[in-house]
């Protein structure tokens, strides 16, 4: 809204030209989402506490007993702050912005239904795995179909560190794009098991993809850095800025010891939109590198389940996902979180290096 209010006035007040720039509005969205999160956080915590939206606690981890009753569904706070900031600072005539909002809200709606069933209606299980997967397929399928309806949108795949390897997936790109979004959504959901563990790397990932989205939308930069250009996608940088700000604001209350958890409404929406951002800026495989922490957590679950079934009950890890394994080894929760954050930052720097190491 500010874009349409202030940019037309730039013809009369030159100082308002700054609102034309995506970089400025992305920073403004970051600050807005951050301030909103911190201001609304205590009210959100009090509201969710009154609704008795207490987090389900793993009985196998004794250290988590003190977390019982901590309100969850904090993803509603994250979502509100992101959407409000984007509506305030984004160019709402840009189709990519609305597609990103659709994916974010679509995956968030699935998480909300799941959380509501578990913590409000007090059902032991929320959505069935099949129901959740069908919902994810629908949201990601619609997003991928809209993207591919544009004849200029490329189905080529960028391979990190190799500038001359760009295989064209053709019609296979459609299920591939869906897979990226669904996998990212579920990976973040699996990682959300310790205070601040999921949102910390998400902030790093959102900042990293803000850079790649901006470059992909800037024809000259994309050409110089040999990144696949996507005309108009740069405006989604504002959404990425809002993600970083809302994530930082949520971390204010989610840091150890957490006062609130994001729940599935937060983890599914943030993970799904992260996968969509990777698809949008044509850096799908880079997500494996930048989001390596989420990949490791997911792989640990796959290996644990597969090995358990193959051996009739034996385990590779003491408990999966991976962060619970370290907990049961006696590593303090705060140390696990900080170390995982450090690894996430290092992986993001490796991802950043792909801009020049080709």
C-alpha cells in the first residue's frame, strides 16, 4: 500500500524516489515485521495460553517435561507479520508476490488444521499423513502449474558450481517443483523440535534466498553472475525481507527457554515457501546446500525408520530426528541449537560462494 501511496508522489517530492527501490522496501518490510512481532508477541502468547494451545511433549526426552503447556501455533504470529509487511511495502501488481503469498498461506492452512485438531480439539492425531500430503500436493501443484503456464519460465535446472550443466527437465519439471516444495515443508517441520532450532536457520535461508531472488530479477546482475533471469521476480525480495524480520521477532520469544512454539502452522508454511523461493529463482538444488541442516534432520529420520524395519527393531540413532539423538547423548539443548545455527550459517556461505565458483 505504501508503494502506491508514495511512489506517485515522487514526481513532486524527489526524496520519495527511494520507495521505488526493491532493496529499500525489503529493508522496510524486515523492520516492520520485526517490530510487529516483538510488539504483538506477548499478546499472542497470552491469547494462545488462554486457548490452552499447549505443545505436545516427547515423553522419551526427560528434559522436555518442563516445556509442557508452552503455547504453540506461534506460526500465526509469524504469518500475520509477514503478510502485513508485504501488503504494506510490496508492489501488489506483481503476480509472483501473490503466488508466494498463496504458497505460504496454503501450507500454513494445512498446518493450522493439523495444530487445531491436536492442541485445541485435543485429538491425539491431527491430519492423517495421507490427508496432509494430499493438501501439500494440491498447493504445490497449483503453484507449479501457474509458474509453468508462463512460456518464458525455464524448465532447465541449475547445478551449483557447474555453469555448463543445465539439464532441461521438460514436463518432469512440474513434479520436480512440487517435490521441492513438499520436501522443504516437511523437512522444516521435522527440524522444529528444540527452542529456536528451526527458526534460526530459516532466518539465514530467507536472507540467502532474498539475495538470489533479487539477482534473478535483475537482468544485468543475473547475466554477470550467470544466474537464470526471471523477469519480475525481484519484487519477491520484499517477502524474503519480511520473513527475516518476522523470524527474528519470533526468535525473541522462541529462543531457549521458549515462551512460544511455531507449531505446524509455522513450520509447514515457512518450509513450503522456502521451497517455492528456490523454485522461483531457479536455485532448486542450491536449497539442498543452503538448507543442509534440514536435509540432515530429514535423512536421519529416513535412515532410522528404514534401518528399524530392515533389522526388526534396531536403531542407528538413539532417537530421530538428529537433534534428539544429541539430546539423549547428554549434550545440553542450548549447545545443540547454537551449533546447528553455526552449521546453517556456514552452509549458507557455501551457497553464496556458488555465485562466483562456477
